[in-house]
C-alpha cells in the first residue's frame, strides 16, 4: 500500500478535499486502484448531528455512515463506494481507545496521546486502506486528507501519527502534499510568505512536504515557484499552481497540465502510464441546451445541497445540457418567481421552518405542469400537498410538524429512540418498482438500491385514500412507500431516498436525468 497524505495550511476552505479527489482522479485515469480516507479532527463521532448551515451537507454512505461532504467528492470523482471506516474523527479514535482501556487491552499501562492515540489513528488508516471500494479491485494507493489546518491543536495527534507512519514506511511508499494559499496583490504579484510560514509550521512537527499545491486565482509564474522551492526545499516542478476553476471537475485537468501526476508517480516509484482521457471528454462535453431549475430551500447555503447540485450537473453531462440553479428561500419566495423556471426541486431537510413555502412550490408545480422532483422531505411534502388539495384531507401534515391528520408519521422503530446520532433510517435500502410507472422506466429495472436518511414515512392508514384520489406510489420497500408520482404529462416524481448520494459523472442518477430531460423538453415545447 502506498499513501498520499494531504494537509492544509494558512487557512481553512482552500480546497484540500477537491485537491485530494483530483489527485485520485489523475491516478485512476492511469489505471491505479485508489481509495480515500478523510480525517476530521472534531470530537463528534460523525457529522450526523451537525448543523448543515455551519458544516455543510451531511453525506450518507452505503453502510449508513453520516460523514463530511468531502467523502461525497471522493465517491463522485473516483467512482468508488466508501464506508464509515473511511471517515476517521477524533471522537471515533478516542472512543476506541477508551473502550480498549476499559477492557484492559493496555495491560495496566498509562494511556496517553502518544503512543496510544497515535497508534489507534495509524491502525484506523491502515484498516480503512485495505477495504474494497470497487468490486473485484484491491486498493493500491490510499489518499488521506487531514482536515483542519496545520497549527490547530486538534490536528496535532493526526499529524504526529502521519510522522510516525512516514518514519516507518519506505520513502517511496508515502507522498506528503501540502495545500497552501498563494495570494496575489493588486499588481498580480504572488505573495509566498504565507506558504513559507505554513511549511515552517509543518516542518516543526517533523514533516517535510514532497509537493506544494498553491491555491490562487491566477497561475503562479516560474519565478514564484522557484522562490517557494528555495524556502521550502520542495523541487520547483513539485510546486503546483492550483488556480480557481469554473467547475470542480476541471481541477484534475488543470493539475494534469501542471505535471502533478508525473511528480506523484516519481515520488511513489510507480510505473509511468499514459492517462485514459474518457473522463475528461465527458466533463468537457459541449452543451446544446440550457435549463433553469428552482431549488426551494431554507438553509440559504449551497454547500448544504452540494450532492444535489452535482447530480444536476451529472444529468447535464449525460444530456449535453447546462443546468442553471435558481435558489429560492422557502420562507420568502413568491410564486411569480416560479413562472419562468423550467423545473422545481424541493430537497430534504428537518424542522418546521419553511415547510408551508415548500408546499406552495409543490402545489404550483402540480397545478401548472412544471417538472417537479422531490427528495426525502420533498417526497413527504408532495404527499401532504396532494392530501390537502386533492384527497380532501385539509389538515394533512407530518407528525414532525405538529397537530393535524398525520399522513406522514414517525417510523415505528423510531418511536422509542432518544439519541439523535446515527439513529435514523440510514444507508442502502432496496425498493421494488411498479412496472408501467415513470420511475420504473427511468431505472429500467424492477429493484433498486438507494441511500436513505429519514425518521418519518407515509402513514399506512392513509395510503388507500391517497391512491384512490390519484397519487401513485410507484416504489415500495415492504410496507414503506419509497416513490410517488402522478399520472400526468408533466414530470412529477418524488423519492423518499436520496438518489443524489449515488450519482457520479459517469453514472448519473436516473431520477435526475429524467427530471433534467423533462425540463429540457418542456422548454423546447414552450419555445415552439
């Protein structure tokens, strides 16, 4: 196993996750089997209880792990399927060490950060690195992104664990990539001092980078690279200029131009292979149409819905269609703002705020024949809207929202749950699709497996009444309703699951493809 460890300096939010995923894509294009580990230095066990407005999207893995959004980027860029073990947090590490101490595994030793915590970190990385992430393929290279910034107190044990790994492994089995900020002044001159100080802080921890990825809005000159090289002892060719790209999927191509793949290949003593370029061809496919889709949300932060944004983009790649997103605040938008969009999407979420606005958007889509895609909460609210305005259940609501006719009720197994973390219906679940329905046509199969994250479901007591009124539950998982649609010309589909969590550029999600295609076709019809 060879390791590529990615650290960050100067400031957070520089794009370590995209850099890590892009390096993986460069190697994947050369035929190497790649896996990835994300280290998050927070004390939370996982990301499931975090406020998405502060931390961004909670991404759900196939095994039900609730993790940082960077793991979603890894899966999308690398076409792999990760597990909870691929997300290491301070909370997980300390819990494991404390459990071992309670069992007596340390034989009475005084348990300390070094060696016990760092040993657990190394063990967790090594174990995750060997797990199969692509059927029939054994990982050869493991990417490890260390969250946080060099100098943060909470990151110290992880960086020490990396130092210990580096001391033990042959030199050719590890490459250390350090991502820094290289700002430019008003004259366009790049400033290297932040990078110098960041590398100095890293060296004080016993770590010397092999590659520096300098984030900037414009390409670094050769003289700037030489200056960084002189102050950091990193070869000039290993100082990589990472400019801000118009699309994250273009970042691997920019790093390809900078020669990063050759630097990594040389450092790890890998065989030189020519890249396979079909992925780049897909990403650069020219669009022949453009659609505008309204996403009615309540968080107001795009990173909360990053998987939805990317899934719409993936569908656009497949259909040669550019997708523009119009973000509408669920509490303040006017239905007039929906008149000139080509489709309406209501995403998942929790809590009562913005619910009535989302229901208004769904009613507008249904009554005006606008293509509609509902996801998780968007599925539940589509059922509520139909119950109120078509099925005659005027006080229809969700048990989550308060009193009324609960057409959406809490899952039976959730009734006695007290802890919030990791207790929802999470991860892969199988659904049976009814033949002759829209969703069956999209997936072109009788059975699908998709990822879930919810506590509420369609109340079985109301299913018959809703179906009699014309709502079609086209996908089921045992007694649970998984998809609903309407028998009308306009695209109207909602899913209890989150299809966006399995979408990649090479394998776009069928509901998203169907939705974007419907938006495109209706726009063309309206223009004729």
